[in-house]
C-alpha cells in the first residue's frame, strides 16, 4: 500500500497534470470546406465531414468527384484516402485514381500535404504514380 503522506502528493500531481490538459490549446479541426492548389496549377475543393468521410472535386474536366475517408493521427496531423474515375474522351470510366495524403495543419485555417497519386485501369493494373504538393485554405463566410 502507498504511504499516507504520498497519497495527497500523488493526488496533487494528478490534479496539476489534468488542469494542464484542460487549459491546453484545442486540437486543429479538419472538418469543413477547403480551397486547394495542387502543384501550383490545379485547383480543387475538398470537404472533410464529421463522420470521417471526404469529398473532393477538381477543375480537371475528365476526373469525377472523389469520395474517401480521413483519420486524425495527431494533434495537427491526419491521413486520407480517396478514389475518383478518370474518363476517356467519350465519357466512359477508363481509369481509377487513388489519392493518399499525410495532412499537416499549420493552424486551424491552413493545411499542406503531398498527395501520393496512383492511377490504375479499371482492372486494377497500375499505369501511373505521382507525388504532388498541395496547400489548402479553409473556406469561410
């Protein structure tokens, strides 16, 4: 058993530790709408939802909206994965684009990442991979 004199001291230490957690800065919040720039010349929108789903759309006319999921990995870090179709000139789905990202937020309104993009044909055969830097700013009213 713990000596009587140590019990109050341990309670005091735990109280101080807990009060530090209560007064800590709140974690960044990824949930919301974002305007993004990819590689300096492609523009996109992203919506990160409360239920850990996400949807994105880009200014590229031959790529569908993307659908995916995201997860918090730290106080200011997240991972995501989404899928989209790439259409041929006739409008048929020719490829599937998979985008994986490690996301870092510098503050609650700005994020950066490097997108790891894999393009596969509809049978799953990888035809291309690329890494693209992205920066996003929260859309606000």
